[in-house]
C-alpha cells in the first residue's frame, strides 16, 4: 500500500507498506535506520520511505516477496513458472535483458 505523509517541514513523503517474512523483517530492522521502519500495524508489515536515493532493485525484490506472502499459492506458482522460464536471474527476482516483459 502506498501512503503519503507530511514530514515536520510539511513536505510530502511517500511511504510503501509491505508484508515481509520474519527473517526479512529482522534483517531490515538490523539496518537500524532510514529508509526501513517497522510498521505499528502488524508484526509482518514493514514501511519503506521512498526518496531520490531509493534502491529500486531492492524495492522490487521486497514488493515481489510481499506479493508472494499475500496471494494464493496458485498465483505464486505461476510467478515461479514465469521466473523459471525466464532463467536463473528471474527466478531470484532479478531483471534480465532477455525478458521482454521487464522494462530496462
């Protein structure tokens, strides 16, 4: 879920709320600073602050994993089939130059 909040200076700050597994949540919390924050609404939720310095590859991986947590296993299986057909990099959630469905 994408949310926009105001910072103390009144500037809009976009936040992306995601679902994460317990191991991923602990790893992100261990960073201990911006742009990752624990959500107050659940132990399986996490918030990412979107800035000019956002690591879009990492964010794409987090969104993919969040999707996998939320959707039925049938859709996760379809995602896995697509990734395997696209090659090892896609199976790990990475974009490839050969994947025409992914913008470069």
